[in-house]
C-alpha cells in the first residue's frame, strides 16, 4: 500500500491449529510486553466460517476448547495476582467482533 508494507506475524491455515499453540506463539509474547508497559492487539482475520469466533471463543466451561480470550484473561489476572504487592495495576480491556454479511439476490 503505497510506500508502506504490512505483514502478519503469524498465519494459520485451514487445517485447524489448537488454540493452545496459538496462545503460546502469539499471545504469550504480547502478554510479556504488556507487563513491560506496551499495548497488545490480536486480530483474527479470515473468511466467514473459517473459525475466528471459535478460536477466540470465551466459553470457560468447555474444557476441550478454551479460546484465546479465556486463556489471555486467565494469564493476565494470574500475573496481576502474583505481582500485586510490587505494582499497582489499571486494566482496560476492549473486545469487538465485526461481522459483515452481504446477501445478493438476482
């Protein structure tokens, strides 16, 4: 795009990658940076029906698949609990899911 180039840090194919692997590869480095004062963002991008919502999913009762959001929040609160005597924390979290559905009628 013009003189700018954009790259993905990680790309996962259609074979389905367990969220535990994605968590270790993508989220853990961001969480480490988060506790050093940096912001972190994870974007799930892909075709409709490719599993983005499932991968990010937040159902903590479904033990066979705990999505990235659950794993990330669990790690954040565990680290805050472990470090609460050393630092003061202020936590702001936002989550947005944007879905586009286009229907064409001929």
